C-alpha cells in the first residue's frame, strides 16, 4: 500500500514538564494522533486563539485517539518567560494538558522549535498514529481546517469501522410543540407523524 | 475489507433549486463528500450559525472533494417561507451554494426531511463518497467536530496520498526582526540561524 | 440655559404595531430617551447585530429611562416582508420590544423612514427626553458608542443625582483564597486586610 | 446646584510609569473623564476583555474628553509580574495608553488598589471631570454599560451644546442600486426620491 513518504517527527527535547508526572515521548504516544501546540505565554494570538483551541480539541476527542501537548517555545523575552512565570500562567489560564518547556539550544531559538523548523508562535503540529510529521502550521488556524486535518489522520490506519455516527433517531429529544431556541427549531410531536 | 454497514442516503426530493442551473442528485455527487445543510430562513440558529458555517466549509474544501448543499425544510410558517421569500433571503445573505426547496409531502414536514428523519433545523447531514448516510446532527454543531467528521470521510476510500501537508519550510515568510501581530509571533532573520 | 437647537423628532407613522396593545407615540414617551431601531427582517446586519443590540439596550436600562422601539422600514422585497412574515420573524427571534410597521408612503420608501431621511437599514435613531432628534446613525453601530450616546442623553435635563454608582464595598462578594475565572481574579480573605 | 455627594478619587500611587514620559496625576487630568483600568498581566479576563475594551475606549473618545490609564495592580504571583515582564507584555499586546505600576504597600495588595478598595482584577474605575470617584466595577463590564457611564459623565458639567450629532444627510454615501453588506442595506439613488 504505497503511501506517500512522510518523515518521522523529531523527538521532543524538553527541559521540564508541567501538568504531567511522567515525561512524555512521541514513542509512548504511538497509535494516537498528536496535536503539538507551540506557544509563548506573551504571544497574544497564542493566548486568545491557539491555546483555547487546543483545550477544545482535548475536550472533543477521546484521549485514546488524540493527545494534546503544549510546547513552550520561547524565542524572545527569555528573562520573563521562565518556568515560574509559565507555571503561574498555566494555573491562571487553567490549561489542563501536558506542557513541555522546550530545551535550550545555545541560541535564542530552543531545541525542538529549531528541529521542527517552526517559523514562530503559535505553531500547530500534527503527528499521525505512526509518529510521522504530517502538518506544521504557523499562525492562527481555522477550527474547521484543524478539525479536518485531525479527522483525516484519525481515519488513517484504522481498523474498518464507524467513527461517524448517525444520531438520527433520537426520538426522545422531540418535544411537544414547535419551538426555536439557541440550538435550533425542533419538530413537535404532532408534526412528526 | 469488512466495513460496518451504513445505509445509502435517501434521494433528495426537491421542488425547486436555487443557485444551480441543473438539478442535483446524490448520484451525480458520488465520489465527493456531501454536506447537506437543512435550514429554515426563519430559524435563528440556522441564520447565525449553520448557514455561515456551510459557507465556510464551501470555501475551505476543494469543490471536487466536498459538495455543500442547502435544503430548505420548512415545517412551520409555510405561508411566509415560500420560494419568493427564500430567493430574497438567499440574495441578501449572499449564500453561494446550491439550495433545494424540500418537496411537499402532504403533511407539514416536507418529503426529504421526513425521509431523513430529521428532528428540526438546523440539521447537518454528511454523506460519504459512496453515497452512504454517515452523520445527521440536529442543532448547532461545533466547527472542530464538523471539520473532523468531514476530514474522516475525506480520508476514506482515498487513493493513498497526502492531504495533510507540511508547510514547514515557507522560509520566504520569515521577516527581519521579531514581531507579534494577530497572526502570531514570527521569528526574525537573525534568529532563525 | 441656551442649548443648541435640535429639531423635534417627526411623529412615527405606523401602519400596525406588534408587541404592544396600544399604539405608541413619541409624545407619550416624553421624559424618556427613545432608541428607535429601524430594520428590515431580511437585512443581515440588522438580524445579526442591531436587533440583538436593541434587545440588550432594553435589558440594561430601566424602562422608565429608556424606551426601545423597533421600526420595520421595508424598502425592498415588499412582497415577502409583509405583516405575517414579520410576525413569524418576531416570534422566532424572540424580540420583546414594541415594533411598528412603517406606513406606506406611495413610493418604495415608507413614510417614517422618508421623513427621518434614513439612508438604509439598520438605522439607529436617538430621541432625547424632550422629544428632540439627537442622533441618526446608518449601519452597524459600536456598543460603546451607542452606550455613550444614550448615557449622555440620560444625563441631560436630569434632576441632580447619581446614576453612576460606586459598587466598591461589595465585601460580601469576596471569597476565601485567590481565584481567577471568566469574571476576573478576586482578592482572597486573607489578602484584603 | 445641589448634586449628590461623591468623594474625591484618591491619588494614584505609582512606582513606575510605562507609555508616558511624565508621571500622571489625577489633578493634571481634571476636566477630563478618567477611565482607570486595573489589571494584572496574568489575569485572563483582563487580557481577553478589559484591556481590549480600554484600548477601544481610547480610540472612540477624544483625548481631551476621556483619559484612559492602566494600573498594574499585582496581588498574586509578584515574582513573575515585575516591571520587565510587564514591559514585554505591554509591547506584545500593543497597549498604547499610559500604564502605572501600583506602588507596593507592605502587604500583597498594592497601595492604590488598597486605597480604592478594589476587590480584584479587572476593576474599571471612572472618575468625573471634577476628579470625583463615580464608579468602581469589579469583573467583566458590558460595553454598552461602560459606554453609558462614560457618556453620562461626559454630559455633566458641560457647557450646553451638542455632543450627539445627527448624521442624517450624508447623501454622498448613497449609492446607486440597493445593496446589503456587513454594514447594512443602503437605499439606492432611484429610491430615495
């Protein structure tokens, strides 16, 4: 089954982990789609868009299918984005997923960021179930586009089966009378016949 | 390759088409993922959420991969949501995708809506490349979740290949100096070495 | 006290009222600031911005101070925006304030709209406590700007007194410990001393 | 002219100013309405709501009428919200208004915050043209409500005159033909007669 070639995702080089007792490796996440969200705590688009988006991804998908990892890739203002500042940030913003502090590399760009050739923050990286690097997007990423990329990777290398359900017959949800609310307009009992 | 059984999507029963010169059939869309957006022009959640979402889906995906179709499934206020009113609505809201007016069925629920057992509006229906009904969601649907479902159906039955790209080496985008804007924080020239 | 001259607001010319048992006149609203929201039910910016904004104004201010009135000023698609269509629209969108259907004038522009020289929909008109026309804004209007205009008119011709409160000493709201949530970061008990 | 009594706003106690060459005092701002936005750089509601709101207030009103001042009132995580961190934050978030760092008081709550009896961050404080404390709101504050409070204070103690304009006759804006866009639906030339 000749698939196109995709390179293996480089190993994560992490100086310190937050929100996890044991260090994570991509090897240990094999079998899952990994969403790696590279950010800086003083990057406005990260704070207002990408980190909330990562939190939403974590809630939407089963942990056995999708792993969300934050990567603190500081390449500016190093003095004021150290581990203590990040810990306070993570607590106040209630980020729940594991976050690795990208390891120093000698220059201003940390090691993992350099290895992945990221162009800045936010960068959203997708790694497939086989550990291959499949997407690296710099900048704000649309929700539908991110969802589609995750969905595609979820579907690959899957034992045949339904991940998309038909939730058609939830007849229990039908209520008497017609009513529109923020969710939509429901059919009433009398009408559904 | 034993996939789970999924029923074929019932044919569309359309009284009149807007935004297309030739009537559409699911058969003619075989090979594409179909997003069928059932709405009423007087349904607030359709107007503020689902129709803009459908327009965005249409922009994000190539027409050869994903077809977006609106379905006007009037089950209340029939007198004021006739074809002329819909035409004005479609023009003012600048909806660009083909829209079918669901055919009358004798009762207040139109024919396609009844056949698909939809519970109300908005309902978002996904049909796979083989014409099978794969999802039917009533109510507001999250962008990431919709994207994931579309992405999964896109990945099925595909000739092996990359739909997810690595846009890593867009070195041209790198600019001199560090700057954060609404898009994010870029690496500067001096730093990327 | 020589104020600048402002013209009296022309009388409303209304063919039919919704959401009120008795017809409204500007004379009967003297003493209140009137927010007159001119809209068409098929005008997207009206539906997504101005009508929700008018509903919010109605909730924020006391009815004795600010009156919110909708004005259905149809100047296009007359056939499909008649009273029955408007009634369905008002019900589905749950608009709670009185709405007048602008009276026909012989041309396509209805009478009140023509008299007020409105340029289109949405138009937001402010009338002061003395019945004078003080603002007429065509197009989407910023919330802060609208609030400021209402606040200014509220302050005029007022018996001296405080409308702006100092809600400083709500000590009851203070909770033990420091916590940040969507509302903000509170002082804890131990810290407030 | 017996107005209700309002206390004078306590003096600002500032350890260091950003975005201004000369230290500000409330006395020097007499004659203007002052919007004092108390925040912490690690307070999510400040970052996503109140600071953008303060920036918008600064843009909407003339500087001679309304002064916007930020106040960094750190009462937690002192170690990681020092002046250097704040400077980086202010630069990355492109805050343009003067920001004072609230002076230490011996306890964890800084001096101005304590004097004003603020309950946490964000707190939005309004001071009238005469230097009197008129509002102190803890938590997210609605745009219309903030606008109304500012508008009211602007109207007080004003020489009689129009701040609210009638922008009715912008005939130049009228274009041929009817068209709806994000701004609204305009009257066409032919119709306005």
